C-alpha cells in the first residue's frame, strides 16, 4: 500500500523546499519531522522563560532569492527585522573595524588596505559567481557523464575562461590554498585579516592555515552574489523561515507531521518502500527523500548492511568534524560594548583580533581540548527585533568557534568552565555583562548533534572540503541526489551545494526527482 | 608456521621439512610469500599421479579466514554473489565476490562449519576487504592462514589412501561434504574438494601435526602409488577440467590499474554463481545492468588444433583480433590442446571457429602457427568417479 508519492525525512529548510517543489509538480508528499518545530537549523526557541533565540543558525545571508520567490515565503511570514547589517570586528582597545559591502572603516585602517579590500571584494565576488552558477544545478558526473553533465562542465570551464586570463590563473592559484596566506598577501590590518578569516572557518573544523579555507570563504560569499550585503536578521528568529516554508508547503498540499521521528527506512527487496516511525507506525511511499545527513541516513536509518560494501565504505569515510558551539544569554538590560553605539549593537559583532588568535583557538580542538580564547560571531538580536523578549530585556547569541565535539573527559566536565570562558571573553569587550545575565546556555557540537540529528554537530552535514564538494558530495557515486538504493534520494546539506540556510540542495534534489520520473 | 627460511626471504609452510628433500628439481615458486614447489621430479609424471593414482599438493599458503558471529551468514550473503544460505552445515561451496561495480575481486571456497560459523579460503589476501564488508554487521573475522596447514590429496586412489591412513567411512563423504576425524588428539578436517576435477580430498590440520600427517599419509599411500605434485602439474589438471584461476584468468578488480581490465562474473562464464533472487549483494545493481545490456567479453573454452599450447595467443577471426588466451595446456588425459580465452562479444559462442595465433621458439628460432580452434561446451575431463558416492575404491 502506498500512502504518498514521495516522503521527505526531516522538515529542515531543505526538506521543506524539496517537498514544496515536488508538490508543485503534482506529487502527493509528506514531510516527517522528528522535532516539534519545523525548519531544522532554521529554528527559534524559548531557551529560558521570556527569551527566544535563533538557536542554531542566527543570520540569514544565503537563502536563494529564487526559492523565496517561487515559494512566496514573504507571503507566508518571512520578514526581516534588519537587512544587510555591517560586520564589526571588535578591537581589544575599543577601536573597531566596520565592514559593509566593499567598504571597510575604522580601527586605523590604512587607505591602501581600504583600496585593497575593494579590489579583493570585487575579485572574490567574481569567483563566488562561478560557484553560484554551479550551485544552481546538479553536479556533473565525470565518469559516464551525459550531455547535460558535459554541458555543466563546459559552462564551468567557460565561466573560468571568461573571467580573463589573469583572474582565471589567480582563481586556480588560490582555490586550494588557505585564507591565512591570502590575507597575508592582501592586507596589513590584523582586524581585517581576522574578520575575513572568520567567514572562511565558521562551521568548519579548520583553522585559517588549513588548506581549503579559501574555498569555504567563497562558499559563504555566494550569498553576496544573490544581493545579500552582509547578514540579515529574520523577524521572530530563524524559526520563522521554517514556519514560512511550512506554510508554503501546506498551501501546495504537502502533509507535514511534526514529532514523527523516523526510525528506519524500509526496503522491499532492493527498492525503498517507505519508513517506520519510532512509534512503530509505517508510512509508505515509493520515493523516500532524506534531508537527514548522509551518515545518519545510511548508517542509522537504512543500515550499512543494506547497501553494497563500496558505498558503505564511502559513507564511513565522510568527514564531518565540527568545531562550532552556540552560546545563548538572557540579559536584563542592553549590554554596553566599549566603543559601540546602541545601534551598532544590532550589527554582526566579531571577536577575532588577528589570524594567529583564530589559529590558537583552533589548535586545541585537534586534541579534543577546549580553547581559552575562542572566536565569536555575536548577534544581539533583540536590538533589531522586539518580538524575541519583553521590552528592556535582551538576548545575545554567539557562534563559538572553536569547541571540540567530544572533549577528553566528556562535556559534563568542561561545559560550565567553557561557558565561563566565553562569557568572560565577551565581558572584556562589554564590561558589566555578567551582572546583566539572567540565564545562559551553551550548546556544544554534541548537543547540536543530539538536537538537530546532525552527525558530529556538523552544520554542513559533512565538511565542505574539496574532497567532499561538487561531484564528490556526499561521496562519488551518490552525487546527483539519487543513491544506489532504488527510490532513495538525498536532499540535505550533505549534498551539493552544501550547508548554510540556502535551500539549493532541496530545490536541486526536487528537480532531479522530477526529472527521473516515477520509479518503476 | 611462517618461519622464514635461512637463505631466502620466503616463508616456509609446515610441510617444508618433508617437501624439501623430495623436491629433486629444486624448482621453487613464490605463492603469496611462501616458497612452494613448482615441480618435484617430473611435471608429466606428477600430472599422471593426479589422474592415475594420488597426487599430494601442499595448499597451506591458501588464505583462510574464520567468520563467526550472529550476522556471519548475512554478512557472507551480502558479500558473495551466490546464495550462501544454500550451503548446508558441514558442506563446502565455491563462491566469488565482486566490488560495487560488479567486477570480480576473487574466488574461493566457503566451509560451513556450524551455525554462523564459516571458513573462507581465498586466493588473495582479503583482510581489508573482509573488514570493509563488516561495516554494519556483527561479525568477527580472524585470519587463520598461519593456523591451519592443508594438503590436497587428489586422484583415483586418494580415497583408498586416506582410508588406509585410518579415515574410516570416508568413502561415504559426498562431493563438497566435510567430516572431522581425530588425528593424534587433534582434529583432522577432511573435505571432498579439490582443484583437479577428479576424485579428491583436502585435509586440514593444526601446523604442529602437519609433518606427522604427511608421514602417515605417504606411508599409507605407498601401495596406492602416492606422489607429491607441484603447481605446474596442478595447473594442467585444472585447465583440463575447466577451472579458472584468480590472478591468471582474471585480475582482481582491486589490483587492476588500467580501466576496463577487470572482469565480471558473466565475462568468466560464472553466471551460475550469480543469484539475482537475493535482494542485495555487492555488485548486484551493476551486474543486473550488465545482464540486461550485455557483457563486453565472453569466456570461451577452446579446443585448439595441434599440440602447441596456445599460451598468450591472440584469437583471430579472419584478420581481426577478437580475443586473447589466458590459460592454455596440452591436456594428456583429455588428449586435447585446451585454452581459456576472453573473446569480445558477440563472438565466442559454442561452435564458433577461430584461429589461435601461437608463437613458440625452438633453438632461438621463433615460429608462428595459425591453429584453427573451436569453442566447446563444458570441460573435456569430467570423470564419473569425481561424483560417485560411495567413492570408488582402488
């Protein structure tokens, strides 16, 4: 018995996007979400009474405009409390650096650095544009490719060629190197070097000197090619994206079931048949599309014993280390940061005074230890959005880069001390913060893994490195959303083009499912 | 076991002290790191021991893996192309295994020792692949290569020899069956298996009893004209009966460097070992596609005119090369010049006639023979004594 044409596991943003496009194409679709809210990492949560926070992703800077338009997300509640916010790199002496678009000011920045940043920004956007084009369609296969795949490759090649000889050769030169070296050759100002490096390493388990960090920087910059000038803040928190997507999906006829955790993907012979929920209920569909990360999908839901060895081996080799935790503070007053106006408190605040600081924060996680001075990406979201807490009160959230996934001795031994490290660090820039704290919460990578079902707590469902992008994402032989198991597809951040709240994995997957037609 | 001999880098098998004095030709080969005789005294006489009396071959270097645990059967069933559940307890099955692309990794025999208790004998070292295959399964994999010594006892008088050594009732053991005997307080496991296509057995024992086993076997076999045989004689016997050999008739897909040089089971005539009724096994999807779309090559057993073995020959259809020979031998009992060839599809059907381009040298003079050959069906040597139970006594 078939209940639906297609079944999507996981109501994160990619799952909802995929489901809605499938429904638009006339399919009867159900989305099964383990949590009680939709949106996955685009989530808002009242972490302590009276204080709501975007509890995983905190900024919007990459959601594809085509998806916002196609799914009419603004009609379903997507609104911005602030758009195109500048990034402020906090200086330890109270002299800060502000980055807005291609303009950088403050902190004694030299005019040559200002000019260099304009040139740098222009060039990086050009390169990010190349990625943007590749991100909008399925990645090409290299072996056994068809005409569509070859056309994609030709377009990629021509795109590089059309940048001109100098830009093309520079692109080839830097694409595999690290952000540290690129910063050293581009700028002198340590705050500027640090701020750009943060964008290259956020959400990864890589430091500025790690190879591949220029690529991750360009990945983040793809959002800028969509017109995002800096980050934006969603009214009501990132969870409103989940709600808007769910509203759009339901309007297209998608059935959405929350607190419906999938325990198993069921097989009938060599084809998928549907899923069994944790409560034992079976839901059948000839197409199962998993928005869950590939490791969880194949290891826990399907079982490695149910796929062929070569594929099981690939799954076991996916690298999904994380280095990112999340701090939430409930505050009874607006914190005062040395050298910042009240309005600037609503901007994106970065603590990463220089690149060596970032590298030193990174070093301990290699040995499963906590650092004593982490890198922070801070959002005091209540400054721009009064719906998150009551008047006069505030919420601060911070991405904490770096935190180990599993520190030696276990998180229970380290969590309180590390929370204090982070709060003390912010207090250096915002004296008096401690007295304002009503409640605090640290979500470690292990917590994020638990709460959002992401293996390793990895935002991107698999590190965004050259061995795991494009036709190698999540692994060769599984890169065009379809898996080797008949009827089983992937649509999450673990597939091309990867993570951040972008939605393209979901829409590309839907296009592929539709293109392949109904299973026979 | 695994003693390294004093004057070479090679490992010695547990039978080495007995083999060395018998190896009059001093012709040794390297079998997976072990020094083993290519020939003892005369290849043809050794071959005729297999076909007329009893030949004894030391197969200790064969890689042996013990696979146990709650998922052992399920594990092997996912790994192998055939249905393992059809190999009964105390039975042995020939099996092949492929990668995800449906390309052959190796072949071997599976000994079903008990519930979820198996021994896999493989031509290649397989530890890494066996462990990759274990992802998702509750199994234990132990390399027993060094822990078990083995002798193949093959030929028409083999059963009589082993009975004379004290293995009462062995004549009732069916082909591919196995049976345990007490041997000086240790277990001697005997299986009715072999690589010669004749009546024959393989005997497996702990290395500390290996020399005693050899001594008692040769003592008991004296009246039945028992002889040790080397790998050259065995090679003729296995070609005569149509057995392919890993590393010779196909290259394991894990060792292949050049694209397209690996082979699928269908391309080696092993259709009968691929069971699509199983919903999952390594290579199933790729093999199903090949089954529907056709293979690149066909395995052909060729009967070649003349008596020059068609080693490494090109197979021609008119002027066009359509295949190459992987194994060839003049087979004395079959009185045939046989060759195994890989023929490009759609050529190679039974009854098709081709030309084997054979090169051979006499006194520094190379000669080319264009020998007509015919694709034949099935092995030429296939005596009824191979299958008869009780085994025919001599």
